[in-house]
C-alpha cells in the first residue's frame, strides 16, 4: 500500500498515478489539443482551474521567465512548434500518455501576457478530469514554491 520513489511523492502525484494505473485505457496520444473546458465536467470546473493552475503558472512566467524556462526543462518539457499562435509551446508528460501543453503569449503593447494549458484529446481515456486538475494544480504550486524558496517571489504571492 505504499509508494516509493527516488523523488518526493505527494497527493498531487500519488492519487493521479493510482487512477492512471487502475482506470487508464492506454489510449495513444493523438496530437490534437483541447482545453480543460472540453474535458468531461471541465466546463463546470474551468474557473477554478484557471485560478489554481493557469494563473499561478502565468505569474511565475511573467515575473521570472528564465526561472520558468528552467523549471519547464527540469520537469522534462520539450519545446514544440508554436501552437495556437503562441510565442512558446512546451509539452510535459507528467504521466505516460498524459501530455500537457503549456502555451505562453508574451505581452504586447496594451495586451497582457497569457498562459493556457492544453491537453491531448485522448487524455480522458487515460486519466479522469479530477486527476488532470490535481496534477496541474501540483505543478503550479511547485513552480510557485520553487520561485519563493529561491528568493524570486515574496510570500504574499502564494495562493
């Protein structure tokens, strides 16, 4: 009943991993990207997803772009051709067959920057929406904590 790893394991990893093992269908990655809103029950949770996942990542990316880039690569992110006309598109695989794509748009003139997460259209065959939310939240919290611990962000920036 215990999980062991060479890295830190927390509920943001353990619960989705167990759901992936128990319920994942092994559907292949399609390469077609969708938003969280398009996942089953995603529309009902989308505003919370934005608040807990996309906004914290955007704060780190906006304030500390070099640090954000380093963190993406630490987590195994691979830059891909820009998607959805974004300035930066990076794909992470928190679990096999469960890719997350982070797209970031730099600020321009009077428009603020933007950051959105996208998911492979087959993700719901391999992981439930709640587990997708949990992993994305965990990534956002880790990014913010890393920035805080290394003196980049004040404690008031925490969610």
